[in-house]
C-alpha cells in the first residue's frame, strides 16, 4: 500500500489510527482495481491521499481528513473541529462544452437569481448553477450520478473549465459507488 503511516508510537493502538488506516487501504484497493496508483500519509488524527487512474479522462481522486483543535485542554470540545474533503478531477473532457460552476446557495443568491441571467437554481434547491447554458448532457449526468450527495448537502462546488471537471465535496465517506459510476460513464453523452 503506497499510503505510509506518519503516526507516533503512542497512536498505533488508537481506534482512530486503525479507522484511518482502513479507509486509506480501501481507497488504495479501489484505485488499484482500475489500474491506478495512490500515494498518501495517515495517522490517528488525519489522512491525505491522491489516486490517479489512467482512464481516457485521466481521473484524479483526492481524499483528506483533518482534526483541528484549539490545543487547550480547558476549552470544551465544541472549539475543536473535524474536516473531511474529497476532490475528484477529470481531465480531457469535450472542449466544446460550455464552462459552468455549481455551488452551494448563499443568502444573497436569492437576490441575484432574480437579476442575473447567468445564474439559476440547479435541480436541487440548495445549489446555484452559473453558466450561459441551462442544460447539457454533462449537467444532466452530474445531477443523476451525484443526486445522493446533492440531497445530503455534501457537494461543495463543481466547476467545469478548459475541459477539466472538478467535483469538491465535504463527505466523510469514500463514496466508491459514485466514483465508479463517474469513471465508467462518458459524462458528455446521455446516460441510458
């Protein structure tokens, strides 16, 4: 497994270390099953890894988990936080597709949606699409494949620019079923 532990000896028996090790192993197994390669590091508090698959779209998957703390034992744990992030990147998609951004809706979008012609609500009510087009096979496929992540409000932002698609989410799960659908589908053509 190209993931390496950078844990101290006191972390090795921690259930968090074991859990992070298992997540990294599952990520590695998934990427390798598609002929890809991974690299990364993990310990009891965090992990960070990259997997690349030599698919015609050159998929790159990044996973990260970080535990932040105030460092003060007197303060309560509500001042400590945990962040999970995933970034899925596909390169070499059709250059003729119009650029777009799909992101979470912010409070001021209610006003902008009325006055901006390039922004509109994207399928799921909590997201905004900024583009000069409202419909394309790529947008429809993303809406279908990522539906569960949209419903759980785990998608942070999706951008398509210069034939590169970037999907950023805040999910604590690997979502290998969704990753597999993305890898196996031609996102620029209708899904049967």
